[in-house]
């Protein structure tokens, strides 16, 4: 059983949050088209929509912000950030970007074009599981996204330490049968779409070895790199006595490129990275896209103060006390829900608790978005905002226009870093328990408005009868 542990920090400043009435929340949700993404933040009591850019920065980060160099070109903050990247990941070439999707939009088109020059007629990226924005940028670049997640990840009730792993047999078969079309292999750590689940070091090595042997570039989607390293230390006996920084270096030694939304384990409110180990030619090609799409190559859409904060945040993400506190808090919420019989992805992931809405609403079809129904009900009950990870996020096939089959119908309760206390987690758990008690009274959803790309952010819904 997980228990509450003291946070390895003390509070110097607070931001008041406002509890609303149920009538106020109902009005706000209707105005938002039954889509929590469209809610105003002032109408949200506890915001568990995402951990992206929503955490609290440290006194050291705020101090370094005041030293940020806002020079358009050659900012010293850029060189401080590049040095941190080199020290932590052993990557030589750094391009800052405004967030993770900025890295994808400047990198993927270059890789697709290189693959086509080598004969790819149907370019494809392979991954343990692409996240939604990654899949979108793969498709915008003119390629397809194929996932090869291990089978245990699909069974939320079964505990497996490494549910983020590739299915290596399926990956090997795809490489053998479709090598000429493979643009790159993306290793997503931790694997968000299957519940924030970690990838084992052995699995990273094996996937990377297959790629190297076939001449395929290896990319790490590094948004939650430190959490993945912590799980390796906790669950792999070969790394029990290893430091988090050394585990990170070992993980990234298997990659040629990494992209990062630094708004997660980079511990900042805005920012990202696109980095290369030793491929100067590719680095320069991607730099050329950075200038029109993001900004000059030494700021990439960021202020100097943002890069200064990131340089410190990347180091703080490696602190074991921080990682222990963070992941224990997520486990604390997960175990409270399990004790009440709420079905969740197990074991609990690194950044969020993923509630299995398919099991709560077995009669609501995927195209009527059971996890979105649950998100809306939780908000109405408590003012807690969560997000859907399921058929809504998966979207439609870009060629056929048909709904893509989603592996799960999950509601993600995403915990921002250094932001909420365990008392907040108690309130979230108690509220969700009350919602699930009346699950049979909740209504399915259908679209009132659906955008063509990343529809979950702007869609509007109406309720229908069961």
C-alpha cells in the first residue's frame, strides 16, 4: 500500500484557487461544448488536464531567469542550455524549440525527405506508441505512424513492470518486411498513451540494436526521461545502485536523436529540444527549418530566460528525492482509487493515474467516448479537470476518414510537478469515487463540431440517450 511521504521542498508562494458551485460548473461546461480543454482555467479547482508546463519552478530556476540573455543571436543562455544537454545526455548538437511539437515539425519533414531519397514510397515511423501530437506531425510530414507496444499493456488489471516496452518480435518483423519505407524508430519514454508506463533498459537496447543493424535512425521522445530512469533504478536489479544521471546517459547512448517537450521533465512552463548525438549534417538541415518555423537557431522560439530556466530544470529533474516524491504521490492517488474498486492501469505510471473508462461504461461505444463522459462527470462533481486518452484522442485514419481503433478508453488524471499536495489527491479520489457510483446515469456523447487534426483540443459535443 502506498502512503503519503513529505515533499522534498517547502512552499514560499501560493496561488489561490477557487471552488465553484455545481451550477456554475454546469454552465461553464455547457459553454465549453462539453470539452474540458475549452474550459477557462478560472473555472477549474484542481487542474489535472496535463503535466505539460503546469508545474512549479524552483527558486534556482527563478534566479536564473533574471540572468537570462535576450540576445537575438548567440545568447549565453543558449550556450548554458547546450552545455547542460551535453553533460546530461552526451549529445553534441542542440536546437531549442518552443515545445516538443516544435521539434517534431522541424525534424520529421527532413527525415521523411531523406527516406524518400533512399527509395521510400510509403514512409513510416515505428514506435512503442506515438503520442497524439507526434502522430499528427508524422502524418503532416507525409508519413504513417505504426505502434508496436507489448501485449501486457493492453490488460490494465495485470501488473507488469514494463508496459511501455516494444513488442520486439513484431518490431523485428516490420523491419524485415518493410525496411525501405522505415524513416525512424521512436522510443517514447515513459509511454504516455498506455498509462505513463516505463520502457526497460533491455528493451531500449534491443530496439536500438535492431535499428542500428538495419541502418534506421533511433529517436527518443524524451518528455519524461527522468521518470523512466527512476523506474529503471527501482525495478531493474542491475541498476539498483546506479545513479539517475548515469542511467539517463545509458538510455540515451542508444539514440541518435532526441526530441523533448521540456514542459514535463525539463521542469519549465515553456520550451523543448531537438538534439543530435554526432550527425552535424542532419543537425544543419534541421536548423534550416528551425529559422522559418521556430526562430533563430540559438533561441528557437524561446526567450533567453526560458532557456536559462530549462538549463537548471533539466538538472533538477535528475534529483532522486524529487522523483521519489513525485512518483509516490501519483501512486498514492492510484492506490486510493484501487482500494475503492476503481479500475486503473496498473502498475501506476510516472506522471498520471489512468482510469479505465471502458470498464466503468461497458455499454458506451468507443465512438461515443466513454472516457470523455467520465472527464465531464468528474468536473461537474468536483471542479477537477482531467483529459481523455482513447478514441477521441486517437482520431480518424487520415486516408479513409474512419475512426482509428484505440487501444484503451482511459481518463488521465495528470499530476503537475511540485504543485499539489496529497490533500488535493484525497479530494480527487473521493470525488471520482462518487462519480463512479452513479455511472449508469451518465450519457454518451457525439460530435457537434469536429476538427480534422487533433480534434480533442477544439471539438464540441452533445449528450445522447443510451
